[in-house]
């Protein structure tokens, strides 16, 4: 590896990719925030998450990884109940609910149904607990539960989110 630095670039299919990038000996760039790009290079950054790369990006607090989890339900009351449980359990600092239309294939047929999307702002270090709670309350056989790490956010909001998602009795709960 010749050079490492933090960059932000536009990916070929339109999403923004930000993270630690390594310039390999053959001149290819590879993003090391968990998005693997197939390249023929002499360096490897496999299984590297944004949280792991933070030590290189001056983001030292690995005990808090802000993120967003997406899930859906088939009813507004179900969405509100799930959102309330997530916030009360401190697995989410905030949950937004919006009405959407989902088009998907299930049991070999294409469906188009109204759903409610929950946008869950959370600490991804507690993802397993959050996923388990969603699954235990969900009515779908295969609920959508997808997480993305927040690359940036306002300092004030991230401090608030960190405080609101700390488990009860956590020693860091009172720190800001």
C-alpha cells in the first residue's frame, strides 16, 4: 500500500462513498468502510468497517457508532407501537415513520403494498439487541431490517443520540 487517506467520492451507481481509501501498488482505489470493490491490487482491506477505520480518521470513540436502521410494517398502529418500544428501551433515540409503497417479490409473485417505514436513529454497537427486539415484535415472516453507519452528523445531534441510546446505568450516560 502506497498511501492511505480519508476521502469522499461519488460512486459509479450514484451513492456517496466516504471512508478510508488505500491506494494500492497498481494504482487502484479501494474504499474500506465495508463496501468492497473488486480490484486487482496488491493490498487487501477486507472486512473493514467504518468503525474500525475511525482510528485513522480521528474519530476515537468506538463505544458509540451512530447509525440508521430501516424496517417496515403493514400498519400505522404497529409502526407507532414498535417506535415507542424502541425509544423506551433506549435502543433508539428517535424513530420517524412515513407511509410508503413497497414493490417486492414474495413466493414467486410481485406485490405492491402500502407500508410504513421506520427510520430508526440508533447506536449500532447495540444493533444485535435492536434487531432481536424488532424481530420479537414484528408480524412479518421476514422483516426488513437494514442498518447503515452514519458517516457524519452535527456534533450536538450525535451527542444527544449517544446520551439517549445509552443503556440505563451506563457509566458514560451522564457524560457529554
